[in-house]
C-alpha cells in the first residue's frame, strides 16, 4: 500500500472509531454495526461474483444458516454456569455458524456450479427459497414466523457488550474481513480466481481444475455470509425468516454492483450507501422508495462499473494526463 493510501486508510479507521463518540446516542452506532455486518456479507459475495464472475442470489440463506445456528446453540448453552461466566458460548456459536454456512455452501456448490450464468442464479434463488420456507415451517426448531427471541447478547467473559462496545468488536472483525479479502485477491490463488471471470477455457488449458476452484470460492463466500449472519443474530437478539428473504440476497448483489464489482472498497461502499440512503430519505416518506430505486437505476445505467469503477477510471485518466504533461511514457 502506498504512503498516501496508507494515510487515507488510517484516517478512515480513526473516523469510524470516533463515530460513536461524535454522534452520541445508540441509533447511529446501531446503523454502523449493521453496515459493517452487511459489508462483511458483501465482501464475501464480491469474491464470488465480482472477482470470479459467479452470480449468486442465495446469500441471504447462508446468512440465515449462520444466524440460526448461533442462536440455537448459544440459547442452549447460556444456562450452563461455565458458559454464562466465560461468554465462550457466543464465540463458539459464531464459529459453528460460520462452519455450518460453509458446509451448506459445499452442498449447494457441488451440483450448482456445473451450470453457468443465469442457470446458476436460478439454482441459488431456489436454494434461498427452500431455506426460507424451512425456517417458516420447522416451527419446533426455528420458531416459524415468530422466529427466535432472547438470542444471547454478545459477551466477553462477564462483560456484556452493549451497542457501543459491540460496535468496536464488529468494526475490528469487519476490518479483518476486508484485510483477508485484500490478501486473498492479491495472492496467486486470487489471480486464478480473477482469471475464472475472464476465461475458464484458458485457465483449464494451463492445467487448473476450474470446477474445483469455483467450488472453493463459493464456500469461502458462503462462510463470509454465515459469519455476518452470526453477528447479526447477536446484535438483533431476535431473528425471524423475514430477516432473510429473497430481497436480502438481491440487496447484497446490488451492493456489489452499485459499489463496484471486482474492487476492494466497492461492495463496502455500496452496502453502506444502500443501507443508509433509506434512513436519509425519511422526510420524503411517500416518495422514498421511488427516489431510492431511481438513484440505483441511474447509477447502474450511467456507471456500469459501479461507483468505485468510476473513481478508479478517473484516477487512471488523471494519472495518464499527468504523465503526458511531464513527458513520461504512458
């Protein structure tokens, strides 16, 4: 990372850390937590769709896997004195929820990735609908439409994390997820992932098992979604099937496209804007959805590479212009 970029990153982190102290109250802090959680899910989907070019419209189902796994496990373990005092059941639930989502990612990816393009999207839509229906109908386990209440609050030993404390935990986890994405995409494995999007035939011609590679990427993406789901469950303290409808999957894909698919910051910015924009339009309640949808459509139409794609393109054009003025080779 260059010096200027490192300074900008440091300033952004400091700004995010100071946000709860500047805004005061819990409302904006709560919104920040949700943006970070959605950003983690969007990062996972960006690895799959933005870099590998595999469209998924079922990531809300993987998020549900993580959320319901940690909710059920932590509710069962919470009464035990050891877990009540140590808080380990929360983090055990987070780990198990992430693993379960990854395992279901394997179950879906093995058959689904034998098809491509719109057929893959249709398979993931069907998967998401099946999971949502199971959450509704398996009342004895999931609570059905009533959902699961009293999900244990996040806890570190005996310290229960209220909104502000959990904000900093989720911020740290979000930054870790972002750093993991950056390292992954910059690695030799990431180069193969990016090559999948451009030409599977060319990749296969050099001896790489493209199908196996796509399955691995799908599982990684599902794990990110499940991890985000576990954090969501402990933040909300209540989950229901309504939290994981088809629209949620559309939201995450839209965040990737809106922010800039295949860019590091794009999905995070997309998730943040699409999450916060409706909150900013409360004064236009009657026209809120119209304004919201129109802004998205206009952005996607005029900025097909998303917001970050536009910024990067302008930055490259400015760099070329500067090089030409200085007489350097472009």
